[in-house]
C-alpha cells in the first residue's frame, strides 16, 4: 500500500519535504479508509473528511512505530489526534461481558494492531483471549498495600515498554477487586513510557467489572479500608466514563424460570435493597438447592466421581468454592479418597533466603506456614485429580489459575492435561519451582 511505502520512506530515507508529499498524496493514502467508510454507511457519495485523514495519520504512525520509529512530529507532519480515554463497563454476571470484550480484542487484532487483555484475578484472565494477570503484564509489586509509592518494574527502554507503546487497546477485567495503587502505578508507568501526561499515556483503557461482587481484600481491614483502597477512591476515577450492560443473556438464552428469579434477587442484594432482619440477616426465597452437610455438597457437585473423573468435560463443568482455604483442604482430602489408585505426597523444601537466619526460623516452623498463593508443605495428589496452577509458567497456556487434570506423577515433575482456556486438552509438564512468599516478615522459599 502507498501508506506503508510512505512510512518506510520516512523511516529510512532523508526526505527533504515530507509535508509536501503528504499534502499531495494524502487522498491516495486514505483511499482504503474512504472505501471502508462508504461500505459501512452504505453510501458511495461520501468524500474525504478530516476524520479520515486523521485515521490515515494514526495508521501511518503505527507503521512507523512498528519499523522502530517514534511519532510523526519528528518528520514535520501533522500530529495524529489520538482520542484515548478511560472507560468503565458496568456488567453484572450473565450480561455477556466476556463475549463483548473478546469481540473488541478480535476487532483490534484483526487489523494487525495490538490489544492487551488483563484481569485482576488469574481465573478471570483465562477467560479472555490472550489474557494475563495485571500483575504479570505491568510487573506490579506483589505487596502493593505495603509499598508507599509503588511503581511498575518496567523501564522506558525495555522490550515490555516497546510492546506497550504499540498497544491500541487495553482491557482490564475484574478491576473492581484491584487496589487503587495498581491502577495508579500503571498510570504512572504508561505516562513515562509514552512521554504523555494524559491519563494512561493517552491510550484507550477499558475497565470492567461489578462493584456489587467484590472489592479489594484488605487483611484485617474494615469496610472503610476497603472503600478507601477501591479504584473509585483513586484520582483517576474522575476521568472515567461509564457505560453498562443490562440484559442478562444467561437468563434470556436458557429460559430457566429459577434462574430468571435468581438473577434480579442478586441485583437487589448487591444494591442493598433487601430487607434486613434484626439479627443482620436477609431472606432469599428460592435461591437454589440448599445443602446442609459437606458430604451432601460433595455428592451433589461430584456425583459418582469414581466413575466420572476420567471425563474431562464433566470435571470442567463443576467446582466447589469456599471463602477460606481451611474448608478447601478438608473437602479436597475427602474427594481425593474417592478417586481410585494410590496417592503420592510431594513435600516442599523450605529454607530462609539468608542462611544466617536459619537458626532463627527452623525447618519445622517454615513447614507449618501457609502463605497465600503458596501450596501446602505436604501436597497429596492422585492421577485423575483436578489441580490449579498458582504461577505463570508458560503463558497463555500455563497461567496462574489454569485448571488441569493430573495424568502422571513423577518425582519432580507432574504430567497433566489442561482443562480450560484456548489450550484445553493440551498435555503439559509441571516441574518443581521455587516460591518466595511476600506476606511473611522474612524472606524464605
């Protein structure tokens, strides 16, 4: 294309008057944009507009950046007017948020442009096409609340910065559970990378989530602490433009009467519109199946697991959620007993990073610790057991939150098959790796 040729000439040749060439041939360079606009509007009478020329300049600048250049300003050409902006997509569960986000990502990538998708939680990231956690993309500090002025570990001249500089769209899902420092650190980094004082360096950022569902987790914090650390308390929030999804597509497509009643109940609960009893409880009628005992819960979610555990689709469709890890350990141990075959126990090797502190923190004490995001000292597994990855080993296939099924157990390696995401059914190897917890007062691994 003529536009690509002009970009190559700008980047490689010492042109005496690029502006004159632009003015002479800008209509030819914008020809495809005019044609696309005519088709989209079903009107062949449309002519060139300043908006079309601006899109041409944006495409030209993108090509120059891909060739290793910077912006059009250095060549004396008109500066492309990048709109950018920060938007928030209000989306209650079931309204088609993930479907819409993946459409946006596909639209941008179909034009050979870069669109990055991140999420605050690892599980949410696996639902996005090419999704990663915000911490892994922005290199955010793991202990954000404890750092006075947190910054992303990305330098302006790094390879990561080069990719971010070419990015056209950034989507951050489940941002409602992110600490405001995460967004503010990312904002500072993007301003530095783009050398642009606009919010997020002038790039288009779409935040999404539902404040009814989750807020930042502050250990031993109060409700006021949670509100203070929410992104709504950030200086960035004043620049955010909101729009939302309202129709619950999950209810609309299934036609299930119980789901149809349950969905609005959830919204009323999240909006604080439910009547509260004297004891601080609320009443929810027809909420679903009420399970009294743990045994009943296991049998309802994993019926006849001994006969069905080899069915990967069956295993992928079910999971038990719990507010704490203590309940998870009990349920996991009981379900593991129902699987056939012998179990294998893997023990961690726990040491202090500083060898001179080994006497202060004996091995037995280190074994007893259970930091967040770290496996237990004794990890019991069986072939056929579902597992979840806790580290980014080989994105996008092996990310924090990827669910797998154990296929073979070896001394230092686990062979497993991926259950979820775009790499589902792929066989992978998971080795022993070091873990360094960030929420203990000393360095250990």
